[in-house]
C-alpha cells in the first residue's frame, strides 16, 4: 500500500464516521444541535438557568435558559443572568453576531468566550436557544453598587482579586 492509497483510506474513514457522538454535535456548522452542544460545554446553561448548578444539571431541558434569580454581587453592583429565551426572540441573527462580540458584559459573564466564537458557532447558539421558544419571566434587573440585593446572591471578591 503506497502513501497515496493510505491517504485515500483515511479520507474515506473520515467521511463515513459521524462527526461527533449522538446528540452532542451533528457537525453541521451553525446547526441547532451544534448550538446545544456549545451551550452545554460552555456552561452557558449553568448560569442562565435557575438551580442548574445546584442540581448538577438535572433540570428539564424545556426550562433551560429561562434566566436566574441568583445575584452576583460585587463593588460594581449586582448582576443577574438574563432569560435568554426572551432575549433571543427580540434580536436578529446579524444583530446577535455584532452584539455578542461588543457588549460590555459585567462580571461574571464570560464575554471572553463569546468574543472568540466563530460566526457559525455564535449562530448555532442563537438558533438553538431561539428554537426553544419564549418561556418564563425576565430575570431581575441589574442593581447599582450600594443597593442591597435580595437573597440569594453570591458575593464576588472586592477588590477583584480573582
Ligand atoms: C458565570 C455565569 C455565566 C456564564 C457561564 C454565562 N453567563 Fe451570560 N450572563 C451572566 C450574567 C450575570 C449576565 C448579566 C451581565 C450584565 O449584567 O452585564 C449575563 C449576560 C448574558 C447576555 C446578555 C448580554 C447583553 O447584551 O445584555 C447574553 C446574551 C449571555 N449572557 C449569553 C451567554 C452565553 C452564550 C454563554 C455561554 C458561552 C454565557 N452567557 C455564559 C452569567 C453567565
């Protein structure tokens, strides 16, 4: 078997193998399934769904991304992970790709994750969450510094040392 034949076999193997495993990733750029995979490995769902972390992710999927009442309090105010099921209904795909990379996210939203995502991956995230349809209420609004948030909230280090 010469190098060329080996190479042809390699290509054949790659083309008949499923791209990922099961539901995790159907390999189609920008697909809903790819979005579901990304928001799970990126832990978007952990913060943007009430009690998801406390219940080790054992939360019905139809309640994912309905936002969380858990506050993140720091010297810059208290933030809440918004309800993305509502958020994405009000935004076009193009607007999302632009805003995802430029929004001035406050702690602890990992803006750095969104800023390095490819257009296809940003669109996959958008399409998955939007395909779930609107559900739930708005998360609490941002509270400015000095305003006492209701419980529950997590206190972030002040000054930011971590
Ligand atoms: C550690 C918790 C946490 C994780 C993980 C997280 N978020 Fe957030 N997210 C937040 C919080 C808190 C806010 C509100 C930030 C603010 O008030 O500025 C937010 C805000 C947002 C917003 C609204 C931005 C805007 O324009 O106002 C979007 C969209 C969003 N997150 C998407 C995501 C996606 C997609 C992921 C996964 C890559 C993710 N988040 C992961 C906590 C988190």
